[in-house]
C-alpha cells in the first residue's frame, strides 16, 4: 500500500480546506472598486479650500497695482465641479481690481482691472 506525502488533515483530525479560487470577475471587481475610490478621492481633494482668505489677500495684493482703500473677499465656486476660488476685490478712488485665486492651490486664476 502506497502512502501519500500530502497531509489530509490537520493535527486535530479536521480535513484541510482548499483556498478559494479567485476568478477573473472577482479581480476585475476589486480593480474597478479601487479605480472608483481613487477618482472619488481626487474629486474630493480638488474641492477643498486649503488657502485661507488672509493668504488669498496676500497673494492678490501685488496684482492690484495701487494702494487700495477697501478690500473685499468672498469664496465662490465655479464650474461644473464647483471648484472653489477666492474673489479678492481691491478698490480705491475710481479704480477697482478683482483677482480670482484658486482656493486649493493659491495660484492666480484671473485679474480684472476697471477704472
């Protein structure tokens, strides 16, 4: 009688169970879940406000080109995804300059000067 070298039970006499097989469908489902999670995390990160209003004023002040008498700051959301921007308005005399600052990155998005 030949003996097999593969154990058929553990020390308690319980039969070994095979590891479950992973199908292609399961792997694709997990990859799709990771992709969706990544995209949602990216979109949430883009809509965050990382720059505060005081920092936005500091970034926008050199764009004014004059010494403002009044400063007004408001947070606006633009675009289909509602990306946040700081709209910083400087006024003095007959001059008005509005600077749009990306509230996530702190970059100057637009400058509008009026007289």
